[in-house]
C-alpha cells in the first residue's frame, strides 16, 4: 500500500504540475477485494487533496493561493461550524470546484440531466 501510494502521489504531482498546480498532500483509501488491494475512493480532487497555485508557490510559498476545499474549512471555523453553508459560500465553493475541474481536465464540465 505504501509503494502504491507513493506511485500515485508521484503521478499526481507530475500531472498537476503540468497544469500549474502543486499537489501539497492527499489521501488515498484502499480496500481488499478477493485478496487484492484496490483503490476505493476518489483521488487528487479538491475534496481529497490540498492544492496550491504553482505560480504563487514559486513566488512566495508562504502566501500561495489554496485552490481546494480549504476555503470552506476556514469559513466553517470562522462561523463556529454552522449546520449548513451560506448560499454565498456554497456558490463560491462550486465556482472553485468547477475551475479546478476545468484546469485539471482542460475542458468545461458537461452538465446533463444524468449528472444533476
């Protein structure tokens, strides 16, 4: 599991760097299926990873823009963990996630009735 995790992290780091993103850290979730190790959850997404702008990081690592769900975490902390996000925060988080999707894939998200 350790070797596979390191390989996944290296691949993600390389791929995202080409897109102008620093993969700061991430989590991988594994399981066993018929005795074989399998990846059982998302990987390298704003929910499972922390991303920084590569250009910002290279200019000043201490002030690099975080482009992941840290925005939501910080809002929750500042607002004593309300039961739901404000509409403004939900809209901003959605915009950030769509921007990350487009940055990573190079394409806009195609929304259809099947995925809404």
